[in-house]
C-alpha cells in the first residue's frame, strides 16, 4: 500500500471525525481538510492513474458540496442565503 493511499484513508477518517464535531468546532479542521484535499487528490491520481483521481475528485465534491456551493455563490456575486 502506497503512502498516498494511507494518507487518503487517514484523511477520510479525519473528515468523518470533524463532521461529528459541533458546528462551531468544525471550521478550523475543516479548512485544513479542504485545503489539503486537492494535493491529496493529485497525488492519488499520479500514483494510481487519472480514473482514480477523477473518482477521488467526485468523492471530495460530494463531501464538501455545501461549502463549495456557498463559496461559489459568494465568489460569483449571486445572492447567498444563510
């Protein structure tokens, strides 16, 4: 098992733990996970091929769909309802 796959598994467990935290405590570790995900996805794609990279990207987008949707609307100047 490669180092990228071990770190990806640890990332999934860390994301699950962060999701169980109260909302006010989710932000700092969530930002770290959000920022580290593209690097990890690229690393997985490099080690295992583009198909695994695309699948990892789809899983990432599925997990972070609400923050991605929120910031997309904020950055494109569309109305953001909280």
